[in-house]
């Protein structure tokens, strides 16, 4: 059974950094586009960043230059390095795997990121 488990969230002061990890099991991430999404209270879930199996990346404009998405297919893991965090980055962050061929869509359970002084 496909499963994604996020870790690395927490409370950080403005300007700080966090690194989120997404460990996959039951799938081979090399066949999936990996992505990070976030959902703030009362808002819809939005794309933060995605990365293809070939390493092509896409970012929301609000995080360009501050966040970096990466992946390690050998470890079946994706990462999101977040620098220069702002209070408006506060949200639950979800990992996503989307199958290029199967069109299968897998979500993690989410990890809370809170940016506050």
C-alpha cells in the first residue's frame, strides 16, 4: 500500500529555516512527480513546489528564491528546504506523489509548520 510520511515541521522564528522530508513506501518515487503543498486555516490547499523524476522543478511565486525542493530516488524520499521563513508560510505542509503513467495520486498526512516570534 502506498504511503507518504512527512517529518521536519515545527515552530520557527521569522527568518529561520526548516527542512521537510517525505519518506515514501509502497511506491517507487522514480515513477512519480513529487510535490509539496500547503494549507493554511480556512484556505484551500495550494502547490508550493514540484519536482519531476528528471529533476525539473516548479515553484509558487511566493516561495521562489527561499524554498528548494529535491529528491533522492534511491532513498524514495523528497525534501523541501525552507529558508527565510515568513509568518505567512504558516500552514500544514503535505507531500504528494503523482504517477506519470498510472495517474495515481498519493498524499501524506501533513506536517505543521508555524512561523512566529
